[in-house]
């Protein structure tokens, strides 16, 4: 190797070791993947300045997710310094996603009926009708904003139906979700924390009124889950009132964020890879495989977290009980040891055992719903608008935990 090559490698190694999730450079938000590759090569079990670790290899991430006895999802200790005694702390330590068994098991079972194959089959015609309506409006205008008019509109509508929220009362839902999840950033700042806590309180107040009405008039619409959750709370030993409120908030957050990011990022990826767009247009049956590749290529959820409940070793590095780890989902999904040519979008990629919905007992309960929404939305978009093209650059949010597209104007003519 030349002297210049050695110097370049030394610089890469130094940059990897200096990486700090709480001091991210501006270009990270637009494209974090070069940072992931550098870390994976030079410092795959990276120790952040605060003493936590950041994992970027697929095998290490899987090992942590699949060992829930060693690696806890309970965030009560971790989130206390970050959130204090705030509504955000109450939400993120009550939500099923941040609970360990047996509470996680008990609460998760209550959601199961809404996500069975039979339930999803009943929902799909409704999703088709709604997507076609959104595409009709885009055709009439000659274009749309991919996020506001399409990617976010669909899951908010569907989660609104599942919670039994009247159509004319759904306006605040997406704003509440964005504010609550925005506070999960590695370093959210006082403004985001205040907005997140305010959103939790406003959503709880709304849900209390909605639940009182649903108790008087139980829902009968297919796919409506709120009435079932209320019945579980009324049973006394299955769901407390506080758990009921926060599982409803979680349902909105999880159902909205993942699907919005999946659809929005997929449209960007297709327009940045016209050969793959043409491939999907010519072979619509490829849509199921395409959705899996979109989930891998730009994972809606980029980062996860766990805490060591006992002494552990990850990637050869000893970690005592209490160690916090950040799991690089987006990094694992670009690991060349698992995915050949990981930076290439390949809509027919197989196998494609990505971690977009993680793995283990906390694997996303709504993964099949998100996949169905993605197949319907993206399949019908590509079929309807063969001349789809960008009408402006995609706008990215300054979010590290989620791969968020804020706005993207497209022309459909």
C-alpha cells in the first residue's frame, strides 16, 4: 500500500473512533450510510464518549435483539435523566415497545387480533380504495407532495379507523406522532422535549374523551381495535387505564412512522434508480420483493436501543450490566457480510432477511400491515403514473433514529 493509502486508512480509522451519536455532522442526516460503513470496518463495536456502544454489524445486532434475557427493553433507568418526570417519560416507559416480559407479552397479545391474516385481508380493500382516491387527486392536480399527500395520508387514515377516530378529528394525529417520536433522538434538545410532552398530554386528553364515547357506543367497523382494548382494560387484570391510553398512542406512532417512511423513501429510491423503476413497471408482480428491498435499503427505523441486564460480551467486547447499546438497524441492513453489494438497490434481491422490523420478541407486531400498505400504495402508484418524476429535491428531516422524508414534490403527468 502506498504512503497516501496508509494515511487515508489512518484518517478513516480516526474518524470512526471519533464518531459521536450526540454530535452528528449535518451531512449525516442526508446520508448516514458512509458513516455506518466506516464504523463497521474500523470500529464495529464503537464506544461513544458517554460510555454507551454503537453496533453496526448485522450479526452483533441480531445477537442482541434475540437475547431478551440479557438485553432489556425497559427504559425506566435510561430515560429518567433524559425525560425526567415528564409525560414523555410516562409514555415511553408504559408503551409495549419499551416493556419486558411478562408485561410485554400480556400487552402484545391484545393487539394480535388486529394483525391476523384474516383481519388484514378484510382491511386491504379499504386501503386500495383510499390509495386510489389519493392518486385520483394527484392526477387532477398533475402532481403531489409524496409525504403530505400520500405517504403520511394513508397510515393516518388507517390508524384513525383502527382507533375509531372520527374523520373530521384526525387533523392533529400526525403532528402528535412526530412530536412524540422526535423526542427519541439521541440529543433532542429542550424544544423537542417540550413539544413531545405537550403532544402526549394533548393526545391523552383526546383519547379520554374518545374512550368515554366508545364505552357508550362500542365500535362495529372491521379492523377497529379500540373497543377490544377497552374491553381488556375493563377486565381489570389485563390492561390498566394508563396502559390503555399509552398503547393507543403507541399504535398511532408505530403505524404512522414506519409506513410513512417506507413509502416516502421508496418513491425517492425509485426515482433515483430509474432502471429499477422501469423494472418494477414492467413486472408488477415484483412488488412484494420490492417492498422488502425498500425496507432494507432505507430502513424506516434506523436505530434501536437496549440495556444489559447482566454482564455480556458483544463482538468480543465485554460489557458489564447496565451498559447501554445503540443498535444500528440501518447499518446492519447495509452489511456486506450479509447483503452482497449492499449499497445497490435490487428489487429482486433474494435472500433478503433485513432487520427493518427487528427480530426476536419485539419484532414489529404490525409488520404485515405495513408491508400490505406498502405493496398497495407503491404498486398502484407505479402502475398509475408511468411518467412519475421529481418536481424538486427530496427534503430530509434532521432525524437520526428514523429515516424521515419531510417533503418531496413529484409530477405525475
